């Protein structure tokens, strides 16, 4: 197996192994966690398993194809990718398919599958910002020539996402802010961004309340309810959103150290999105806290290897994009865990490589493909340098 991976999959072997382990395990977990989906939408667990398998196959093929590309080629294509993500988000804004009162999805004709446009936009923005940080690195003190060309794409993408997915927009903005910090953007400008962001958000809330017919923030009430129910009405089991949060906590409690066993969890059958937004709770119920510790270690190992590749990168673009990808993947996993354990209010972040969801899995694998492309360049450079020189 190791020899096969070494021959066909270049780059960091540890990341390949961890990624393939998570993807393979997702087949078992998704098949076990879909009873609630079968009750709501019908069908059989095998139907959803087959659909998930198709997504995994597409994700692995995309990851393999991307890791064969030179990362600097992706850098050159960053503007096209960025504008394509804007077009997709605008299309979703007007013609998107609504799921759970949020219009985040685009329905793919003829095949009946859906694609969440923000999953593509997240990676597109990280690539474009990484490119712009390199291009404008000597002009960051100039508002017009340096800072605004880097900041404008962040505001546009996050502004288009926040309407239907506040948590994703907030995480993405935070990661881009960290990249700006690493890109040595002056502190005065960073603090100006924070102040302007808070001001814009407060103005948007004010307009939403003053002109409710415009429905500027259609999920504003949902955000407020989730926050207040988590921190002010935490003991009210009848409050909207508290039932699923309490069920998630109960699932974790019932899992114990070794878990109930595959397919034997009972609380998961009453948790909405047990296969996605509450994946970690279902996982702990059936596989136990010991397996949860191993899962956390796998994500941390992946983050460490990605950071290692980033710091060894030959070009600044490669460093920035690898750091952004590593932080994004770990942030999504951490938020899912904290929601399930009651630390965060309920929000829609699933577990990378594990949860059922086609676009999220495909784009996570594409992101790993980019990292492996960088690692492959480093591997080739080392092999060339280690070759003996002959007179």
C-alpha cells in the first residue's frame, strides 16, 4: 500500500494516509449516521452510501489531478478562479436552492446533486488573497495601491456569503485576517479593518430592522435565537435549537470511553444533521471518547504536516495558501466539535473529509491537492540536490 502511494501519489505521504483514512472511514460513519435522513426524506441507507461513495470518488480524482499541477500555475489562474466564485455566489443569491431556510446550494441539472457555492468561494478567496499578498507586498503602506486591492476581495466574498451563512463568512474573514497579519500588513490598517467590519455589520443590522421588507439579513433572527438560546436560555429544552444541542450532548455522554458500537447508537436517530453538522456527537456515541481523541490527533497531525510544508515552501504564495488551507480545515473541524459539546451555539460547519456533503468534501480534497503540489515540488528539489555530481 505504501509503495503504491509512493509511486502514484507524490508529496507528503503522511497527509495522503491521513486523508485516505478519513475518507474511507466516512463511508462507515455516513452509512451508520443517516437513519434520521431516511426518516425525513425516505430511501434507504444504501442509497445515501452510494451517493456519498460517488462524491468520494470525485473528490479523490480531483485531489489527484490538482496535486499534479504546479502551484504557481494555480497562482496565475487565481483571478479567473476568484471571479468565477463571485459569479457563482451571485447566481446562488438569486437562483439558489433553499435547504433549512438557507439558499446556499446550486442544483446541478440532470444528476440531481447539489453544490454549495461557498465551499468553492472559500478556497478561491484564499488562493486569490495569497496571490495578492505576494503581488502587493511592497505597497502595503499605500491604501490605494496596496491595501485596498487585497482587502476588497475579502469584503466582497464574505459579504456575499454572510447573508445565508454567517459562521462560514466569519471563519473565512478571520483566516484572511491572519494571512494579512502574516503578510506584514501594518497594524494600523488591520485595526481599521476590524473597526470598519464591526461598523458595517451594525449598519446592516440597523437597516434590516428599519426596513424589514427588504429582508437584507434573512437569517438574522436565526442567528440571534441560536446565540440567546445557547447562552441565555441554555436550560430551556423547548427553546428552538436547544433540543438538538442537548441531544448532541446526550449522544456524547452515552458514548462513554469506547462507544456503543457501529450502528448501535440510539440518540443519533433524533439529532438533525447527525451525518453533517452534528457529526462529532454521533461519532462519539458510537465510537467513544477514545476514538474521538484519535480523530483529533489525526487532524492535528494533518495541520502540523501542512504547516511544515508551508514553512519550507520556495515561494511566498505557496506559504500563504498552505497556511490558509491548514487553518481553514482545522477551524471547521474545531467548530463542529465545539458545537456538539455545547461550547459554541449551533451553526453549520461539518467535519472535513468525514461528514456527508459533496461540495465540502470535493473542495477539501482539492485544497489538499494544492498542498501536495507544493510538497511534491519540495520533494523533487531535494531529490535533485541529493543526486551525485559528476565531473
